[in-house]
């Protein structure tokens, strides 16, 4: 019994597929607490653009890792990994089932598998040299350097996240292996007794829902939400690179009209949904459930609950 793995439920899927509403129903049925699996919902004041759940929508279900950072703060995969693993233990100690809900694949994957982020690969002198290069030549220069050496890592790390770019370069410099190689060589065994549920939908229907969601976000006040961040002169930080924020920054900068910014936001959201689906299907052993309307939500909820209960022997 000592080695029995902690049960964890994971609910993933592309943006606008319906994760939030279903997660509340499942959490109630499973006596679960929800941990956000979204890299941007950690930031305070970024509510509408990240489709953050409201207090009313939680319907009494505890949620974690929401509104814990200022938008000026950086937040890495390793930061997320540590926080979530602690939360899983806390929730389990309360006699509740931990449930991760979201769409940031790499973050969720880092929690479930034994990713160590190669702490042993250190070279302070090299790190200092790269930090100076970032100041003198800019973040884009370092990111281009990483893209040439480790394209896969460069795709996963935003150019403005200088700390992570430097870390990836330091790993390559000290070990002779890319960060991507290190991750591939690590054990692929799940650390938890994890049940992974994925929600999918017909592409045209999903894209239509994404377009509608953006319109609703604009009606709900996304523009003034982004303006508050813009007025704070927040620029070179990872929060502002979130979809829904960078597009409206371009509008405030005078580069595009508001209509063009909103259309770009819709297009970027659709592309992101496509990338999410591809990533999840290639990286984790997920059981997929089709949510394409018309769907009997009560029946679908029972189907998913039965699947989880069977896997966890509840």
C-alpha cells in the first residue's frame, strides 16, 4: 500500500470546448478540488481574456492556482510543477480528489511525469555571459540562438522569457544535449494514478464557438481589461504575450484597427486550439470524448464519470 500512487483526474481540451462547465459537475460528483491547468490564469487582473472562472461559476468547488501572481511576474513550467505537486498533496490530505483542468499541455505534462529540469547542469559564468548578451543585444537575439541549437525548445519558450531561454542554452552548453533531448530521455512513467480525459469537437463547430467567445469577451469588457495593463506600461513580460492581450496591444499601439485586432485574436485563438489538440494527442495517453452538439450533456457527464470511476475503482 505504501507505493500506491495518488489518484489524479486530468481534464484537457482546446479552448472553448466546454471544459469549465463540465469540470464543476465532475468535481461535485467526484468530491474533487480543481487545480488550474492554464499558464495564464495565474495572473491577477487577466480575467476576461483568459476565460477565468468566476466565483459564482465555481458553485462552491475550491479552485487553485488562479490569481496568484502579478502580470509583471514570470512563471515557468518548473514553477508550475512544484506548486501543483504541493497542491495535489494538500488536496489529497483533505480527503479530496485532485483534479487538473486546463489546456496548457507542457505544464500539465511536467506534473504527471518525472521531469527534473536538469538541475545538475550549471555554469554560472556562462549564465552571466548570456544575461549580458540579453541586455546588450536583446531577448530576440538569445531566442534566435536557441532556435538554431534547439528548435523544439525554442518553440515552447517565449522569446521574452529570457530566464528560460538562458536555462535551455546553459543545459546545452554544460551537457552537450538539448533540453528536448533531456526531456525525451527521462522516464515516461506516470507519477500518479492519473485518469486523463480529453474533450474534442468537430472543427467547424469549435471554430464557430471560438469566434463567438471572442465577441462575448469584447462585450464583457476585454478592451478596458487590456488597457489597464497597457497603461501600467507592461511590455516585456510573458503575461502580455497571451492571446487576447498581444492583439489588443497592437491596437493601442496604433498598428491595427480594433476590427483587425479582434479578427487577429479570433484567428490566433483558432490556431491555438488546433495546436492544443495536436499536442495532447501526441504527448499523453488521453481518453477522448466527443462534445460536438447536439450532445446530451447529462449522458456525456455520466459516461465520463463512469470511465473515471472505473479507472480509479471508486
